[in-house]
C-alpha cells in the first residue's frame, strides 16, 4: 500500500513538474539572437532572462476578496481587504436555521428550533507573505446564536422533575418552553489559525481558505418555564405548576443540573472551509 502511495505521489510530482516547466518555458524565458559567427550561417543563444512572477501591489486596500463557506456558526459570507503584505482585514457574517420535531425527554414531547446569526471581524496575519499560513485574532461582534423548544405532556402522562414524578392534568395538561442562549457574552474574543489567503499575493484570483479555532462566548444559559396543572398518581389532587412552590423548586433544581452540564462549554468551535475570489481595486492599479 505504501509503495502504491509513493508511486502515485511521484507520478503527480513528475506531471506537475512537466506542466510548470512548460509554462515557464513559454512565458518566462526570453531568447536573444547573436550575430552569426564568421564563416557560419547559424544563430546562437547569446543570453537568457527569467521574468519574475507577477505580484499584487502591497498598498493598503489595493485588493478586495469575497467568499463563502460553512462552519458550526452556519453558512457564511466573507469579505476581506489587504492592509499590508502580511495582513488582511476580514469580516464574516453567519446564518443558519434548523427545526427538530417530536423528540421526548423525561416524559415531555418537544419541538425545537436552532437559530444561528452572528457577525465577526478579524485580522489575518501571514508571517510568510507568499504562503497561506495565518494567525487570526478577532471578535464576534454580533451574536444571536440560540436554541428554543416548546414542549408538552399528554393528559394523564407522567413526567419527572429532579427525580420526582408528576402526572399531567387531564383537563389542563402541562406545557412549557425552554430557551438556550449561546451568547452570554454578546461580544466575544475569537482566535483562529488556518491556511489559504483570500487575497493571494502572487496575483491568483481564486483561493480555498480553511480555518480552525474558537469563539470564547462563555457558558450557555438555560431557562425553563412550565404552565398547566400537575396531579398525583390518582389524578384527584392537582396543582398549578406555575405557582406551586414544591414543583417550582424541583424545576429549578432540574435546570441547575442541566446548567452544570453546560458550564464547561465556554468556547464555541470554529471549523470553516470555503471558496473566495479576489480582484484589484482602482487604488491598487
């Protein structure tokens, strides 16, 4: 298997070398004829000059790039402009919605919705100007990432709160709503690294940027509210879940357990890949 892989890599390298050599020979070499030697009619190669590869202007804001991609923050659109030969200024907007229907937990039947909406900015620093590796500190300036769920308990169906079992009223069944906030810090610091310059310094227009890192958003927040009446196992004694102190205490204890599980999730992952196109502005011509 290793031998096959090495053979394939060697063949690819050989083909790439032939293509690059052909391009270089046709576009980068200049031949200058010398005068024919005395007594001969042939022409000789007197000198040969290699043309340097074309590079973009290093003036600030001399190029702009637009791109799109996907990440755990949603589908994104990006815009970038160059600040220097080693740095770009980049802005990103993300959006994504997803509905999850009819899942059950602790006797509750729920429908959920995930809403991701955010905007961020970053400075892409390229230590090596002609290579794609970058380090990108930035900030999540706008963050409305959240999830919500509406849930209910069928009449007569049991449900549990803090390991205590209740039964949903036959005439006024239990219903509720839960909200999960992924934005306790509305403005969050981001730190990423990646490969691929949206504005290639060698003059190419297309790029395939890849990014990995995290947004330090803080621990998610969780809120749960209940309405309706809960009863004992016989259904004879029912009480309002919104005002009964024992039910409310068990509800808050259940929320505290969920919150404890969520507390370690203080960072939101960023793993993004996409496609970008760049062009020179009038300022850079």
